[in-house]
C-alpha cells in the first residue's frame, strides 16, 4: 500500500500550531499536536472581507489604485450635497487629504491610476454638468484639459496619462460617447455600440471593457458587455444580473463587477460576477448590497468603498475582494 511519504516524498509534520494558510502552504498536510487533529491548507473561490471604514459616508465617487494604496474622491452625502473630499487608503486606514478643486458627484476615474497619479473626470454638481478634469500628484489636485462632452454617470479606464472616459450622461440622459486622454487633451473616439449611462468599466486606454448600465427607456437595466480594442467596440456576452450603477475593476480579460441597482426599482444588489475574457461567472456576494460605489483593483484583489445601500442609505464601509481565499481545514475520516 502506498504511504503519504512514498507519494509526497516526506513525512507528515507534527506541529503545535497551525501555519498561516497561503499559497506557500496550500496542499500541505500536518498533525496538530495541540488539538490532536490532522490539518490541511486549501484554497477556495474569491470572497469579500471587511476593510477599514471611510471617514465620510458618500456615494457617486471616483476611485483608483490597488487595495493597499487606494484613492477615492468626490461624491455626495445623499442630501444631496456635493463634496470634493479625497481619501487615501493604506490597506487598513483611510486618511483625508486635499480636496478636489471642483466638488462634484458621478464622476469618472482612471481606475488603473495610482494613489499618487489619479484622474477625476467630468461629473455633475447637481444643477449643472461639468467638463472639468483634474489630476492628482500625491499632494494636490490640478485642473487639466476639459472633456469635450460631460461624462456624468459614466465610467473610466486606464491611467492618469492614458485614459478613456466612457459614455456621456449629460443632464442624466444616456448617451454612447467615448473620449481618449493622452495626458494633455481629450479626443472623441468611436462610440459604444449601445446607449447607456451608469455603467461599469475595467481595463486600459487601448483594451477596455464596458458592462451593464441604464438605457434611455424600459427595460431600465442592462447586462450588455462591450470590449474595446483601441479602435472599436464589440458586443460580447452579457452579465448574469441586469443592473446599473455597479462597481467594476480589473483588466479587459479578467474583470469583476459588483453591486448595482436592480429590479424591482429601486433595489440594490450584492451580486458579484467575474469575467474570464469570454463569459461572466457568479461569485460570492458583497456583505452589504450597494450601488454608486468607488471601486478599483484587479480581479484577484479588488476594493469597493462607500456607495448607496438599501433604502437610500449612504454608507462608509469598505470591502476587499480576495481570490483565492486560503484556509486551514480539519481532515475528517468517514
């Protein structure tokens, strides 16, 4: 009969404490002499975990950066009162830094930007839509080139020097405009295939993904997904949950969508889906259903902050997506 040592090449270790579950320990088996049980480190599907609360409860914000160095900016309190609040996150704590020059909400952001090089694109003050674009250098915001059309309730991709502003919702009316940023000026480029605002997006300036949204009329919820190759948009497979105002993160071939507004109106969802370049797969839900969030990161490590929760509440909680999730399991024999 084959033995564990014969198969693995080493004996089962006897340990008094369980090691930390990680990629390094995945698949390892040991005997815990304290508990008198065999243990094994395993990995499972992605899941959300609580992060540090933001200092302000806001919705309609922009966001950029990885989970350990994130920046969120703008938004409104739900009153509604527009703000220019900017906060940075170190993986544990949010810190208030210098505000945007122009307080506004429902602005786009270059999600692949960083905590020291972010871009706040267009948006609305409530009574007025704005074309203003601001760049952050790690200390303060500076006005740079205006967009050609207002991008209220759209989404952004790319970096602070090479970005896309996707869809224009001037006056809240869904459109399909897309603009490209070269670090100095905005240039209108090929329109989306479908008209919508309140979309999610991921990716870079030349390889982006746009998903979900609100069309001009009923049905008010979309699952449409479109892929951008730097020249044109192509329709691909829809999300499983039809929604608008979701969060999104990742790249064109590995993306994540979370939350959003769903039927029956108005309701919010906690549903999360991941994209493999071909289709969307349902994953573990957010702990708190929400829409109009700030989000950024990659498919294995995304972050979502603030937003509007159930019954119109504006929240300040943060959730962090980890995929895979490592755990220590007790070995049982049946």
